[in-house]
């Protein structure tokens, strides 16, 4: 799953941070994906976070602490 889609789901759930969106998908992954695809989808989501971190020369943890609003402002 791409981070943008996880954030859209998170916004619909009233979540505020990238970390909340990531955890929401991780917790409910079995409801979103076929059992055989869960790991691949979560890896794809993690890789999107890592890519943003590299683009901004920050850690993955710092990206996870971004609010959804910060993501929408900075990560295009």
C-alpha cells in the first residue's frame, strides 16, 4: 500500500499523524489485503516512509511523527 492511500484512510478515521495512519493499516492489514499479500503491502508502506525520510534527510521516525497536514505540505 502506498503511504498516500494509508493517509487518506487515516484522515477518514480522524487520525492525525503518519504514525497513527501506519499503525492503523498494520493493525487492520488482514482486513485490507489477502493474507498472502500482507507482508508485501506493509513493506511497500514502510519503503514509502523511508523514501520520504531520505528525500528530506531525516529519519523514518521523524517522518512518522509528522502530522497529516505536514505531510500534505512537504511531501509531494
